[in-house]
């Protein structure tokens, strides 16, 4: 039996009944990784010894009758969420030798739930990118077509889940980095409300936008992981002190009476016809099951990319100032003087996209330009947020495509930053507004590449997202399809 | 917005990046294009709009001022590229008289 194909909840049942052993399961995943990762290249670091120890421990506890939610479940983690003692590269030469002396809060919680960590997953350098091509450790390939990108920046996470190299994963999302790769790899990805999940131990990109979230094979697994990782953390002052519901209670096949808004700005002339058709079919399905469909408007949607590409690089330029070759990470051999050492270290340690964004952010924050760029963008952010507040006053959720196209070819947009930035056009405004959104599989292109449906909800109402996503999943079979790899 | 090479060099200096000539030339062009795209924001009148720096209505978050366990010196230094006697070591910054 191919255990690696199963979901977290299916594996959990088999482990609990002791039909399978936790150690065999972990070994099964390593066999799978060995077979497919030379093609897919999801992993930067594989932690086989640690994982086997964790699996053996889980096995003992299962035999003792312990019933933790993830006991013996093999997960893999985006390489910017710190696991104590395991190299954390952020996809960058700058951190290629960095070993965190602590666990991120989400890792601590997963560990306490009995999870097994198989390794760390590839990503765009410092999460800056939409294709996983900017990684210092080479590209990840989309399991559905090895010539195409897996999306990004959590491309390793989405590809690993799609290629059955782990049972589930965590990614991070600053402008679409969980949802867009989930869409392109045909898996489920949730960006929680800003403040729902602690960011402690997540290497910072843009602190007012970053959130950690699950990437899984189905919606049930998303609910299971959300139950574990959510909640207030004293180590992250921006994590919200709001009660965490049991998200598995929202796994209900019922959207009767649900008010669903369709933002007209997301369906425009010239959009990809296959994406449009799949999403419109999805809307029809919700209608058939009793949801009430309304046309809504997000009038400032067109300004989201411009707003984001001021705010995110500005915050990034500030956050990445810490990489100076002094306390940790890469340091140049050129050590004539301190300033020269800083500049050479940063020149050698960062890749082109990261430098481009540091330059952009530094410019936007520099004397004489702050008001024109940064302050202006923060004001437009208010308008974008208000659009969502208004639309979600009259609707429970909004439906849009996750990405404007299915996965594109490796190299196609690599040296064209604006084209690359536009591939996040449907996801970026959600981070600016801070609301939660989930991407679920809703179809395939003629070439057999997955298409994602984005469901957007109210602040701290992931429950309705999960209910709507689960209903869609129960009445379609896209999530059961696997790439031939 | 068209940037000059001089402006790119100035920003690189602020960002502590020693860019190559090739990168400078590339960035002059690419950053100018991105900034032109961003100027779209000027179409909007925002004179009466408050800026949003953060989406949650959070004020200062305080905790009681009690001692907690923190990293040992050895933990904090274990990733240092260069260290000496419990300190981070950097190139000399004070010139001899």
C-alpha cells in the first residue's frame, strides 16, 4: 500500500488503530523522497536521523495509548520557520550555515502534538518571489509538469505535498506565497487572518503582512493543522488574543444561505479563459447548493500591486538590515574595515531579487521620498482594507481565482520583475487587508495543470472559509487527482 | 520616475550593498520601471485618509516585568562568524593615533 498518498486524517486513523507503525510510515516517506525529489527538488535539508527518532518516540507513545492529534504524522516545513538545531537557510546564501538555537512557536506546538519533521523545504530567497526560482539552492519543479514552476514563494511546500513527499506542510504568505503555489500544485493552502498564528521563529520578510499557514492535501487536514498552530503567543505581540475555535467543527457539507460575493474587478477582459471557466463553474456549484451569489466591487483592487510593492520592500529593507555578517550567517573574507565588510557581505550573501527589493524599499523610505511613496502607500492600504470591510459587510465570503494563470514555464518571467509581480495580482490585496483566504483546487487546464479557487473571509472567520471549502471539496473530485510522478 | 546611476549608487550606499556595475545598470532600468508602475497611486486623492501601518486594532502590549529564562551566552554566539572571549568579533573600527 502506498501510505505516502494518504491524508493526515487517514494516516492518523491507521496509526491510532496500529494498522501501521509510525517508523515504517516515516521510512515510507523517505523512500518516496529518494525516488521523486531528484526531479521535483522540494527539499533543501532532509533530517532523516531526527525524524526516525521522533517516529520511534511516537510509536512508543501510540502503543502506550497516547492520542495526540499528530502523533507519528510526517510533516515538512518551509525553510524559514525555525526548527531548533536544523539548518534554516531561507533559500539564501546569507543563511546557508545558520542553525537556530530555538523552535518557532508553531514548531513547538506541532512537536507537542507528536509530529515528525522530515526536513526543510525550498522557497524563493527570503520568500521574495512567485516561482521558487530565486532560491540559492536551485529551482523546485512542479510535480504536474517538471518544465513549469511550482509557484512561490512556498513552492517547495506545495510541490512536496502534491508529490506526496510529506503528509502536510507549513508555508508562509506575505502576498500570496501560500495560496499561489497551492493553486499551481493542486493542493489546499490557507493564509490565516493576520494575528491568528504566532510569527515567533518565522524569519521576517514584511512584518505587517507575514502569516504562517498550512499547505495540505485536503481541507480536513487544513482544519486539523489550524487547530494546532493558532492562538495568542506572548512571544509575538501581534498575535491576537482571540479564542481559537475547533476548526474541525466547520467541516460541514452545507453552504445553504451563505452570502457569496463575486468581486467584479477580479473578472476582467483578457483573463485566462481556462481559469475563468473553472472559477465560474465553482460559483455555479455553490449556487446549486443553496448559496446566495452577489456581485460586489472592490474599487481599489487595481492599486494593490503598487501599494504592496512599496510597503513590502520598505519593511523588508528594514528587516533585512540585520544581515551584516556579525551575529550569524554568511560573512565575507574581505575584512579590511567594518563598513566594507558589511557591504561585501550583503553583496555576496543576497541574490538579485532580494537586492532589488532592498533597493526599492530603501529608496521608498529615504529622505525626501518617504511621504511620496511609503506614506502614500499606507493611505491607499486604508482604502483597500475599507473595500474588503464594505464587501464583507454584505457577504460572508468572496470568491476569486487564486492566480491569473496556471503554472508558467521555468525561466519565462525570471528577469521581468513586473510580469512576475503581476502573478500575485489576486492574492496581494488580502494581505494588505489582513483578512484570511484559502486556495483549493477547482479544475485543470487543457495541459493538465491545476487551477485554484480563492475563498476570502472576514477577519478571524476562518471557520466559514473552511466550511465553504469543505463543501466544494465534498462535491468535486479535483483534490483526489495526483500528478503522475 | 526615471532614476539616475548616481541615485542608484546613493541608495545602494544607504542599503549597505556594494553593487556590481552590471547590477547598477540593470537596477537603473528595472527600478525606474517599477517606480513608474507605482506612481499609479498618485491617481488617488488620499488627503483625508489615515495611513494603515497595521491591520489589527492593537495598542501597546505589556507583560509583567519578571525575569524569564533567556538564551545562554553560548547559544547566542554559536552562529557567530567570528568570536572571541564571549564577544562578537568585527574588523577594527578605531584607528590608531
